[in-house]
C-alpha cells in the first residue's frame, strides 16, 4: 500500500483509494478502528476472550466440537490476544453456556454453582503492572469472582452488601496481605463495563489499584494493603470463580487481561469497545 494522494480524481473510501492502474493508497489521515488486539501489539502477556466471536468457542475442552448457536456449552474459548492463553473446562456440567440477550449481545452465562473456565499457567513474573477490562452482568449480591489469577490473585470480583465497598471491587493479594478498592455501595441486577489497573511499584491502595465502573472512578478502600512483593505469578487465570468457590452467577460479555498498564487513551478506547459488546451506554 502507498501513502499519500492518488492520481487526481481517485476518491478515498474509508481511507482507501484504488487507482486505475490497481495501486492501493491509504490516506495519511485515516486511523484504523480500535481493536483490543492493539493492546498486545508489542508482545505483551495476557488474554482476550470475545464470546461474540463464535469461531473462537468449542463445546468440549479439547476443541473438537465447535459452538454454532446459543444454548450450547462452552468447554473452550480461544484467546484472541495472540498469546495462546486459551481457557477451558474439562467437566461438562461446569461449563458456561453461550447466550444472547434482548439486545442481541452474546455472553457466557455462569450458573453460580460450579461453572468456570481456566487457562494453563500464564507467566506474569516479568511484570509488576497489569490492566483488566470486563463486560459483565451482576445478578445477585454475593462474593463472586469475574476473573482472578491464582496465587498473586489479582482480579475483579463482586462483593456482598456486608463487605465494605458493597458492589464491584478490584483486588491484589498475597498469603498475608490484601489491597482492595471498590464502590461505596452496589446494586443489582445490572450490566457493567469494568476497567481496572494493578501496579505493585506503588505504595498505597489508591495508587496500587484503580477501578472504573462505566467510566466512573471508584476509590473506596476496602482492604488497605499495600501488596509489596515484586511481581505477579506464573499461574492460571480462572474465569467465573476462584477455582473452588465464589462462583459467578451472571454474565461475561468480554474479558481482557493485559500484562502492563494501559495508557489513558487505551483505557477509553477499550472501555468503548467493551461497551459496544455489552450493550452499555457510557457517559
């Protein structure tokens, strides 16, 4: 492709022009639409799960029976980040189900009893910073995990009304220390775009963690921390539970976990993309 003006009279359509001799020109003013794939363009570790893309899902954990319609179980969902961190569930009864809501948005439905998906170990030990974005639906007030990395346990969760913060929180933990921030209070049921960042190089709760719910910044400290260990772990990411409890009763429309801090522009762009997949109108 060539940048710059094509021969006189050749129009640009969507930033592309094709001249009579077959040359393809790209407008210098054309900006390609945002995709979460952009977040991983420099080889960053992480994962991106997109239930609206049926080609990435299979009914079995081996990936031999494609998901072709709503109402089918999802035993494997492919990672679209390019890192190959696919998430699976070997137990048939514990697989989420692909659904479509009243606005025709696709999501994974988790039953709150035993449904979850998990990756193989993902090596985040080279970084002490991460970001996460989720399109989700909270159906009840109870401690439930949207996603969590084992051991280091950074993730996004719902809390019960009895827990300070009341609604959604973002958290990091070690065996002895926890840092967590969240909402002053939460309500349900509701559909949400959640974005969070994690930075172990900082020393206070509100600098180690950030949380935005439908682009509104949350800052209630639920657990003071700080978490002082160097980096994250080489461990599984579990979607929909902690692995053995805190099962999600709700929906996941989109989930992105990135092994670095997203920029301000990337946060806005990703929230907008997730909102479109989730059916949320952002401010």
